[in-house]
């Protein structure tokens, strides 16, 4: 959760985006969903979770997550809040977002170390 002074610039919904290919991404989406519900006066309750579309037991993973509220492939037996919505289209997932959280496996991190460093306004 952002420190309270940072909330002033979030006049639009906070949307959470991540890659679902690791348990930590779904775990953080779960926390974001719970916090968005708890602080619905500051955030839109819907939390978009970008999911790389793949098949799981004969169904699309996004359909499994949205119908069962569980990422059965990467975080089984942990219920996601009803307000967390799996979205396979990255552009659609970030539409209208004022805050985006990326959860990447540590193996990917080294290639992103060369990205320019930018600081949040708070």
C-alpha cells in the first residue's frame, strides 16, 4: 500500500497488473484486492490482474481464475477476492490505471536493471 501522502495523486482507480506465472503475483493480487475493498473510499474496488493466457485442465487460465476466484495452477487452495479479475489483454488490464504494480520473477530482474531509474513524486 502506498504511504498516505502519495494517495493524493491517485484520483483514478488503482489497478494492479502482474504476470500470473508465479505464486507471488497471485498472492500480491490477493492483498491488493483485499486492500482495494477495505479502502473503497480511495480506490475503485475492481483490481485487474494481467494473466498470460494459457490452458489449464482444458480451460483458459483466466476463465478458471474468474470462475473459481483461485489461481489453481500457480497458487492452488488460496481464494482470491471477488473483486480481482483476471484479464488476458495487457492493454485492457492497464486501461485507466493510476498505479501499476509489476511482479516479475527474479530471473527477469537482471535484464531490467539497465532501465532508467525514475522516482515517484512522493
